[in-house]
């Protein structure tokens, strides 16, 4: 009996553990809510994410042997490459950084060095953890802030009254204390229900003003992970400053200050580094831009290859100094992406190719995809426009035919002018809805607005037919 119970408990624990980490099919399921098609890419990132977790459970010596599943997403512009990576990071609640490979230069040249991506990722992680911790202590900080404001409004009775009035008896003090307490409670109720929000109050603020403190360090200091501002900030005594604001604002400010005091920044930094090391995701966009395009010319190519070489150790796993401490990049997941129109993945230096063992191609989007993208994702474009107009009390509806027509036009323009993928839908919709977006609320439609196929063709056909015009407008 006991045995079976403990067995049950154990299996429950394991289940809870695994529930936190989504399974590959769950990850794909979640991605499906936002991204249409591109099944192969979704599968690849789902496996990579799960594999990283699996790898962490393996014994040390074997674990080191298993290469991380870094991925290259190959596909034309606007088909969901960045979107997949971004959503993935959200799902995993992981620190996520998107960088453009073309922004980096080889060490020694003017420009950002590749290590800065890890420093930026760590910054993001620290902010993430800090926000979480702040939310955890929010209730407590709120309470403390309330107490502080009460102290200002109704200062507590000093226990040392005895010194000034040695003759007087205990009773008076007790009485005074009792009265004070009662008034405080009365005031507390008023504070709580917001009655006092607009009243002004003066209080001591210890928050350092962020203005006038912008200290610019010598060039490159920031890149070395040294934050002059922070050093200066710590050196300067924390000056108390009298401020006068409404009680509502004071409450906000004091709550923030109290929350700051309650969280242990050292702990935050430690956790942030751990999170980067174990769950961080770096998305390197435009990786094809640092691939040499075959021709063996001198010049910029030298520096491009240098960037690739600088990338190697970071992708493979090395230690990077950040202002919060050393960060190991062994388990950071790297997802590279590029259109690879001119250069091919094989134009990357072989060592780098080896570090991105998984390659996935994303396809161009079709008319049917566009219909789906317009309507089904949780943040679907049409839903966005409906929500925008709903704020002004206007109900917007699209007929099925109208949606089909928009998708058709998007495909047409993509074929004729330039394929910019799903981004085309944005330009088409802004053109289509231009009038209503401008008119509301000055000229309100009498009834709900229904967009049908005819309206779509009336508004857009002439532009689509005229290639030159569509180049500019759509
Ligand atoms: N398959 C898709 N499903 C839903 N929305 C998509 C899809 N593809 C693209 N989008 C939408 O189109 C826009 C651009 O997509 P995204 O940023 O992912 O393009 P990309 O593939 O990274 O292109 P680029 O190579 O130019 O960076 C986003 O707003 C995204 O929501
Ligand atoms: Mg992109």
C-alpha cells in the first residue's frame, strides 16, 4: 500500500517535471497557433529544444560529446523564419536575442565583436529574472510602501515620550498610541480604496535620478562588459531627495524602491547566467551575408570570413566575460537564418557549417497559406484590424470571398513585383483599409463595415494591374 503510494508520488513528480518541458509535438502544436505551414522548420526547432534538455540529463563525460543541435533556417524573406525563433523562445521562457550577422566585424576592426551577442543575451536574461523577482515581492513591497505612506501621513507615536514628560503616567501614552493606531487604520482603509490617490504628499526618494547620469565611457568600454555608469552609481552616495507627488504616484515609486531592496541582485545575476547557459537562444539573422559568394576576391570577404571564424568558438562553446560574470556558451542554442539567394550554405567556412548540423528549408507561401495567415493565428492580421477599429466602436467584418481575394492579390503581387512573403499582406491591408482607418471617428459609418470581394477588387485592382504603381503602393 505504502509502496504503491510512493510509486504514484514518484511518477507524479516525473510527470510534473516533464510537463514543464514541452514535448516536441507540443512545441509544434504551440507554434501552430501562430505560424502557418513550415512544418519541417517547426519540427526541427522542436527537436533541437527538446534535445538540449535531454542532453542536460546525460552523464557528464558523454554529454560533452553530444553537439548542440544548432540550426540554419533557409528561406525567402517574410515566410516565418524569425517568427518561428521568436515564438520558440517565448514558449521556452528563454532569454532570446536576435542579431544580424552583417552587423559584426572581425576582432580588431571597428564595429561590434561577436562576443557582444552573449553579453547582450545576458543583459536580457538579467532583466527577465529581475522582473520575475520583482513580481514575486510585489505584494510585500506594496505593503511596505503603504506603511511608509502611513508613517508620513500619521507619524507613529514616539515610544520615548517618557523623557520629555517624566511625570506623566503610562496610561496617557497607551491612550495616545491607541488613538494613533485607530487613526492609522482609518487612513489605511482610505488609502486602500483609492480615496486619497489625488492628495499630494512629500516623501524622501532614494531612487537615483537617471537623468544627468549618462556617463559615456571611453570607446569600447561597453563592449568589454564594463558599465561605467554602474561603477559611478555605486561610488556616489545614495542621496535622499525630497519629492512631492500625488499619493498614487508616491505609492508606485515607493513600491518600486522597496521591491529593489527586497530582491537580492547577486542572486538575480546568478540565476540569469544560469538561464543563459542552459536555455538561451541566439538567432543570427542574415548569416548568408557573411558567407563569401564564391568569387575569391580580396577585400570585404576577408572580414566576412573573420566574422565566421570569430563565431566558431562561441557557437561551439566557450567562456565569455560579461559584467555579471563568466558565461559558458556550450548549451546556448544558435539558430541562424538567411535567404541564401546568392551565397549557398556551402559557402560558409566548413568549420561553421559543421556547427550548424541541421538545415531546414522554408517554402514560399501560397495563396491558401495567406488565407490562413489572415484568419487563423491568435494574432491574425484581420483580428488585429478588427480590434483596432473596435476601440472606436466600429465593427469590421470580412466576407470569405474578400479574404480569398486579398490572398489572391498578395500572391499575384509577390509573383509580379517581388516576393516579400507574408509581409505583403500588411501593405495590402493598409491600402485596402486606408479610408476607414482615416475616417473613423470623424466620419462614422452608420452600421458595421462589411468588406466584400467587390470592395477589395474595386480598391486594389487598378493598382495591381499597373506594375509601376504596385511597386510603390503595395
Ligand atoms: N508562415 C507564417 N505564418 C504566419 N505568419 C507569418 C508566416 N510567415 C510570415 N509571417 C508573418 O510575416 C511577418 C514576417 O515574418 P518573419 O519576420 O518571420 O520573416 P522572415 O522569414 O524572418 O524574413 P526575413 O528573411 O526578411 O527576416 C511576420 O509578421 C509574421 O507574423
Ligand atoms: Mg527575419
